[in-house]
C-alpha cells in the first residue's frame, strides 16, 4: 500500500518521514545491475587511473558505524539509518590523495548513474563508502556492494553500486536536475531553485 509520508519534527524543511528505506530510482522499471563477483573501485584523474581498490582493500580500512538520516530530494526522509563503511577521505588517503588533485569529481555507479561533487563536499566527515545498512550487507536494492553515502546532501548524491570516482579540473556537466552541492540544510534541490 502506498502512502504519503507524514511531516515530522526534526526534519529539514520540506521533508516528510518514511518508516523504512525504499528502493528509489529514476528508472524503477530497470532491475539493479548484477553484482560483480569481485567488488572494486577505480579512482582516476581526468580518466587516467590512479588506483583500483578491491572490496577487501576497502574493508581493510576498518569500517565503522555511522548513524545518519537520509533525505531524498523528492521530499521523503528516513531517520537514524546505521550505515557501516569507510570515510571517503580515508579511502583517498590510502592511495596517496590527501589534497585535491582537481576541484571536482564524478562518482559513477554500476547502474550508469553518476553524481558530481566539489572536493570539499566529497571529503566531508560524514561521507562514507558503505557496505552495510542497519547491520546487514547492502542488497542490490540499496546499492550493493559499495554505496557512496553523503547524509548532508540529497539522496541523489549517494551513488549506488559505486564502481568509479574520476577527478575533474572543470565543473562536471550534471543532469539538468542535479545541483552541484545539493546540501539539505540549504534546500539545494535543483540548480534552478534558490538555495
């Protein structure tokens, strides 16, 4: 049964509370991509590979739990999700990236979805590469095997099935509906709306 979520105290402006995390996508008629037998993440700069990390190498960085709310740009929110993962900043440091090789980056998922970021947003303290949600391994509905999770940005920045991050010197061309920053606290839902 479908229902419109309720408004709730403690949510950002314009958001409504959902009780569980739905599988949300712009392409609901398409199944999630097949999970790779060996998860990996390619990190590149203008298309030139810097490093390829396996799922085991990412797990070796000692994942921790992160309690965070999730806010979809379509106005629903889920509170107190427990993501388990590794800080993206720590992942970059593990391959020698401690300063921005470029001011922008694009994160790409195995479902061909992508999101653009400014360096400072990507390395914020709350941005992680998650492998678990509420104590269970991510399933294909929620972005297995690795999902980029950025709680202070709208959900379209939390790329599912993450396979690649590419640094860019020029601002990436984004989907016409994607705000580069997408900060929930500023209601940056769309590039043509104030925020």
